[in-house]
C-alpha cells in the first residue's frame, strides 16, 4: 500500500500562502482607512468588495483546506492564485487612490 500521508512541507507551504493572504487582506482595511478622504464620500471603501471577493473565494477555502489537512495541493494552488489576485487588484487600487 502506498504512503498517502500528505507531505508536511506541502502543508507548511499551503499554510504560509493562506496565512499571508489572510494577513494581507486584514492589512488592506488599515491601508484603506489611511487613504485621504478626498471629497468625503467614502468611495475608497468600495475597494473592500473585490478584495473581500478574493478572500472569500480563494484565501478562505485555502485556509480551511489546510486546517482540515485535506487537498493540500488544491489549497496551495488557491493560495497562490489568491496572492496573485490580491497583488493585481491592490496595484490597480494604489493607482486610483489619491496620494498623501
């Protein structure tokens, strides 16, 4: 019978990706709160919608899979895609936010 136990290195890698995504998502709330108010409309808070979507669709499932220890390869792939999506969206948002 083949050894079907997941690699501890894969679990650590997937966990690092998922936790990095979680911490970045939390950081975005801090960063958005520090954006100058501009016209005072609060429209900068609309940025949490695409970031929240990325978190809910990619990072959170990755984190759950790591915590239950199942489908760790899928968890790692979701974590990588989530970080890439966070990076792409965040760079777009930084171009839109007014400078200090």
